[in-house]
């Protein structure tokens, strides 16, 4: 089951991936080798994105990639989304989510390895740490010591994802510490050639 949880993990952005172009943008990253795609929409209502969720999920399945919906637990359950990612506001109810939701479940653990161990015990499928570098998407995010990746790989048996300010220039610092997935927003979507940029990451991650 967990073999999918490796490689380039692209995350949508309300500004950088507008609804008019998001599908074509995502497809270019999938053509370039992205393995996981997360829809992170902080503005729309659940009803407004049902079609988009299903369209992205179908696109990901076509490329044998994993689709992940961010934060919207009820919608992920209702639409049988392949993946769901939750953050701090849902930590307290992970057991309840895991009982209702059968897909891939990921959790943001920021810089907290003890929390990640707790989440592993509660049967999440992967944990994410960060921000590791200054990020335009989350300018106020606390910077986490990059060595948490190495410690997490030593102490956890589930895959580890890194997020926050990652670029094709600094990603090697994470790879040398054994990270499984790198989640990228700005460095992908601001690129002039999405497919080529994804290919660069794929080469580095392979």
C-alpha cells in the first residue's frame, strides 16, 4: 500500500493554480513525474469543489499518482478520495477520522517528532514536517531543524514528507537525510515549464 508514498508531492495554491487552469497545470506536473497531488483550497465551499475534486482524482489515477484532499474530512469521506491530509486543528480527532476514512491519511507534525510517533500509533500513513526553508506560501511558518528528517527516518516506520520553501536548489539537503516525499508549491507553480521542472525533481528524487 505504501509504495505510492514516495517522490514529488505537488500542492495546489489558491493564487498560483487558479480554477481556470488548475487541471492543465496539474497534468503537466504528472507528465513530468509528480507522484502525489494535493488540492489545498482555503476559499471555496465543499459544494463548489466537488467536480474539481473528482476531476483531479481521475487525472491522478490516469497517471497512477495519488490524489490527496487537504483538510476537508467530510468531503474526502463522501467522495471516497484516495488521500486526505490534515493539520493541527484535526490532531485531536485522528482516531475518529481513521475509523471513518479508509484511504491514505497524512498529518502535518511541523517540528514535533513525538507527535509524529503518536500519529503513527494512530495508524496514519505518512507524516509531514516543516517548514524547513523560508516559504512564500506560509511566510510566518516556524523554521524547523532539518535534522528532524534523519531522526524521523530512524524512529518511524511510515514515510516522511518535507514541506516549506523547498526548491530544486535546496532539496538535496533533505534527500541526504532520507526524506521519502518533498511537497512543493511555489517552486513548481512559478516555473515557466511545469513538466520540465517536475522532471528535474523526479531525477533528483529517483
